[in-house]
C-alpha cells in the first residue's frame, strides 16, 4: 500500500515536471531556428539578426525595457524562449508561421502596457514578437488620414500629426507611452472621445498577419475580421502591422486646466456633483476626475477658448469655482503633454521618448462602468478607503458625448451608454524585502475596495473595458483549454456584452486552432450548442 502511494506521488511529480519543463528550459528548439533561417527575405537580410535567444547578452534588456508593469519584472515571471524584434512585415509572417509549425506560443508586444503583462509572459513555451521597430507614421493631410505602424506610441503619433498640421489631432488615450498596437485593438479612450469617439472608431483600414502568415488589408480580411480587430482586444485574431486612421479636426487653440481640492475644500461633494454634471456637458469638454488620499483632482480639455469655457462652467458647474487663472490656452499637442500625467518641466519632445515612463510601477487595476449617478455614500466609501491606503488613485474617466450615438454593435466595444468609468489603480514602487508579500498586500487592498463598491455599481453583469485588463475576472485554461460559456460568464460578456458571441464565431472562422491564444483571448465558437 505504502509503496503504491509513493509510486503514485512520484509519477505525478514526474508528470508535472514534464509539463513544466519546456516553460523553464531556456533552450530554443533547433527546428524553430531552422524554420526561421529557411525563409528568404526581400531585403536579403537574415531574420536571425533580430532573434534574441536567452543566451544573448541583450536578451534581458530587450525583454525588460517594455515590461511596463514592474509586477512582472520579477524572476518568478516565466521568460520567453526568444524575442523577435521584427524589422519588416515578412519577419512577422515568418515568426507566425514558424511558431505555429513548432508548437510555440506567440505573444505580440507593441508598447507593453497591458495591465496584466499578457504581451510578454505566458505559462507555456513561447516567443515574444516585439513590434517596437515597426514605427513609421505616414500622414496625408490633404486626405486627413494616416498609416501608422503598430510599434508607434500614442505620444509619437500625436507628435507626428502636430508636426504636419496645427489643426489636426487624433482621439486616443491620454498616456503617451501606450502602444497603438494594443491600444487601438481594445478601443482607446481619452480626452477627445466625447467629441470624436474611440481611437478604434476612427480606424479606416488595417494590415494584419493572419494565422496562416498572410498579410490582409480591410478588403481581403473581410468585414467581420475588420470589425473584430477594432475593439475585440489585442492578441486574438492576428498580428496588426499597421492601422490607417482618419485624422480629426482640432482648433488652433484649446483650453486646459488642472485643479485639486482637499477633503476640507469639499472633494467628496465635488466628485458626487461631477457625475451629474459631466454627462450633460457639451461634447467639447471632458473633465477627468481623480481621488486619492490628498483629495480630488480635476483635469480637463476644452476644445475652444477660455471665455467660452468659463461661461459654460459658471452655468453648469459653479461649485468647481473655476477661475481664469486656473486655465491655460495652448495648442492641441501642448494639451496632450499637459494632460499626460507626466510631471511638469518637459517640452513636447518628451512625447517622442518611449523610454520615458514615470508611471512605471507595480500596477494593479480594477474598473467599473457606471450608467447613472451612484450614491453620495459610495464616494464617501472611496474617500474613506483612500485615506488609509498608500499608492492608490481612483480615476473617473468620462464617456458619453458622441459615444452615446454609436450603436452597441457598431464595433466590439459595447459600452456606448456608459456615463463614466471608475478606475481603481494601485501603483507601488517597492516590492519590499519580503518579496511577494507587499504586492499581495496592495492587491488585496484593491480587491477590498472593489468589494466595497459592489452595492453601488451595476452588477448585471459588472461590466468592464478590455484595455483595463483584469485577470481577476477569470482566465482561459493554461494549455488552450477554454470553453465559450465559461469565458462568456467570467469576462466575455463583461468586456463585450452581446458582441462576445460574434467575436467568438469570427475567431472560430479565422483562427480555428486557437493559435492566437492568451489568458483572456477570444475562444473560438464553432457550434452554437457550445453556448449552453
Ligand atoms: C499607464 C497607463 C495608462 C493608460 N491610459 C489609457 C487611456 O488613457 N485610455 C485607454 O483607453 N487605455 C489606457 N491604458 C490601457 C491601454 O490602452 C492598454 O493597456 C493597451 O492594450 C496597451 O497597448 P500596448 O501596445 O502598449 O500594450 P501591449 O502590452 O503591447 O499589448 C496589449 C495587448 O494587445 C496585444 N497586442 C499588442 N500589439 C498587438 C498587435 N500589433 N496586434 C495584435 N495584438 C496586439 C498584446 O498581445 C496584448 O494582449 C493605459 C495603460 C497604462 C499602463
Ligand atoms: C537580394 O539578392 C538577390 C540574389 O543575390 C539579388 O538579385 C537582389 O538584388 C538582392 N536584393 C537586395 C535588396 O539587395
Ligand atoms: C544577440 O542577438 C543579436 C540579434 O540577433 C545579434 O546581432 C548579436 O550578435 C547577438 N549577440 C550575442 C552576444 O549573441
Ligand atoms: C466614512 O467615514 C466617515 C467618517 O469616519 C463616516 O461617518 C462614514 O460613515 C463613512 N462612510 C462610509 C460609506 O464608509
């Protein structure tokens, strides 16, 4: 009996070991290298000149330089067998083809800002396809459009547009270091969204490498796939090489302000009032709000002159007591820097510096989408929680404006009737001497806040925005095991509402073997019976 027990334990240890071994083994399969080097490239260069194996002296720095969430810089994070920093589209095609034929998973990384690090970590043997070198921006001012490659950051894109025209801009997120590869794939919301919608709403064409290594554009990929990649979340349908975008008009002068109010100055009252005021405001204005242990903050972009703004605020939000000296008239690109969250003292050139990331910290984010004002008590609860917690910020990102007039099925992003998003963010620098434990403490505190908010937020389901990625909502199984219904209940219907089913059907058509797979990738749905 005893022997048998030992035997069972030993054999299951071996079995586990076999399963785990490939992930920890740092050797890249020879066949994979052969496959890569067998390909001929138009430029006659070898793809091997952009393949960094674990033995390469630059491997670690290339890997770490785009790990934007310090939680995943730890030695506990599984490392890729290799990083391929593609220089040309055919490198991407070859990387996809050879990874697939060798049973390796691929993780696509553009800016590396995924909140859960899904672009550079995996539990199974994998390679990172890093698009940092695909960074051309080709602007056609006459046509008011541009082709932008996936490795470009939001800051670089905005800077390039402003270099070409003082009256054009683009509605993307407010943090300049975010990569457009992941950002547009999930939607992309920022200070121009109420006027012009999401970044993805302004994508008019795209180039994508599909699971068979083919390059497709809008025409050749077909309407369904083109729909899916504009908001269905990164890493599920293929590798986006470049987006063609529609530029939007901005006036030569816009007005921006930042204000803070302590608890004694009525921070909680103001936040509570803000949620009634903001949704009714003209789409030319976006007031982002924030709460931390010091009080409330308000950061705003107004697409117009200061007099008009002051008049509007006097009328609609006198409680904020906005004064002319709080406001600055500037051009749009200056407002991008002003509202970036970067510390002061920089010129707009910093927008082009992708290595600059003052927000690089251990991050954990959870969010809620709000459809109508929540009670005063909820704000008191958030304030009470904040005062006892270090390193937390709660942001209130307005939706609304033109977004309300777009149908829920127009793109995979369904949250068109949402008034605002609450983002509960923890960002701590030190992981402490006791290793994992301080991270656990902060993550635990954040989850407590999320629980505390349960009675106040819509819960049917408790919806979320895919770019605010949160693995607490649930994950696909490690080895590609996924069921549609589990994914739907866990996170699918929260991120995509009724669009999840269409996304899964499209996934089943374009990637039936589920090669483009990650912890929250869209599972393929072939048979509608799976739905049960
Ligand atoms: C500090 C900070 C501020 C942010 N601010 C905003 C904001 O204001 N508004 C907003 O909407 N969001 C914001 N976000 C969220 C951001 O939009 C997402 O994290 C986005 O997915 C990041 O894109 P990336 O290319 O930098 O990330 P990555 O980590 O490179 O990619 C994210 C996901 O997309 C996949 N992916 C990346 N590139 C491609 C590609 N070319 N083709 C297919 N799949 C791809 C990855 O595999 C991964 O699953 C912010 C995030 C951070 C960390
Ligand atoms: C690549 O090599 C082929 C054959 O040697 C040659 O004809 C071609 O001009 C080369 N192309 C480039 C871009 O150098
Ligand atoms: C590291 O990899 C790069 C890209 O493939 C290559 O150019 C370089 O020679 C390698 N360096 C070492 C020390 O292996
Ligand atoms: C917040 O704290 C105040 C002061 O301690 C208390 O009166 C109030 O009940 C608390 N509210 C919530 C919702 O926690």
